C-alpha cells in the first residue's frame, strides 16, 4: 500500500521542494544506509509513523547517496533522525532509538506534553573530569581509533573505511565507540578542533580524520608517524 507522506528523497532539489511545500508541517528526515542493520528497524518505525500520522512528512534519505543533504545536517552515524518544522530544527535523535523518535514525533505534533524542561538534555561531565577521561582514552594504546560502532560492526561508512585503512596498513589499534558516550563525542570535537568522526590518535596525539590519514597512508607519511 502506498503511503503518500512517506517519500524516498532522490536529490537535494527534490528534498528542498518537499520541505518548502508547507513550512508549518513537521517533517521527519530518516538518514539510513542499506548496509547498516539497525537502519532496517528505523526504516520500519519511520514507515509506521507515516501511516499513523498523515500530517507528518517522512523523508527517507540514503546517507551515502545523498551526501550534500547528509553533510548539511552534520549526520555522523546511521540511523539518525532529524525533526523539522519547515526549515526549523526541532530535534535530533542518533542511533536506533525507536522510542526516542516516537516520543519526539508525538511531542512536536502536539500529541503529548513535555514532562521535563528539556526532554533531550544530556548530563555533561565536569570539564576537568572529562579532560582526564579523554586523555586516558587517547593514550590507551599507540594507535586509537575513535569511531562510530565497533571494528566488527561499524555504524557509518566513514568508520568502516577507517577500519579497513588501518587493517590494510597492518596497524594494530584499539577503538572507542563515540556513540556510547556523548560527553567524549562532543569533548573530542573541541579538544582536537575536528568536527567529525572517525578520528585517528597516535601516541596520544590527534593526527587527523579519514581523508587526512588516507592521504598520509598513500604518500608514506603514516609509516613515518607510526615509527616514532
């Protein structure tokens, strides 16, 4: 059965046309990848929400196929859901949090009232404690990869490429799943002055993101860094 408010986005232009058609409408943008198992559940949740709420526009965005849209929303992992009213951001829910997505939709459609001042507030660690934790994680081994997911089950294409790069270079490394710790995830962005993941650490020092380290591997510089 066709669900008219459940739409696969085919281009940036298509996406903008859909959003601009009604600037008072709440839209759910579901970023997914075919290879990511958790996305299958979130795709099903998005479809059910579209069926349940005809006034909700549900847009399916294949993250790696629609890179311009993905980058514009700074999506770092799939599945990720963004809620908008027109072009105004209402909520962001990363990971396969079906309950969180459903709650956010009901809240912004006016189906429920918020029970807290901020339903999505995160409790942050004191800065000094966070700095100590980040330093310890960055020094847990000679090479540390801060990624989304685990090496055997990456949660984004960039993390998958990062793992493959290190394996191809026969580099032993440990990893940290930044999806499991929002304090570390946000803290590393500021600490290393680098807004995205994966992040590569050698001898406790940040050396770059995927593109930078790939270039270092291609020109032989990575071997020099690892030899120190």
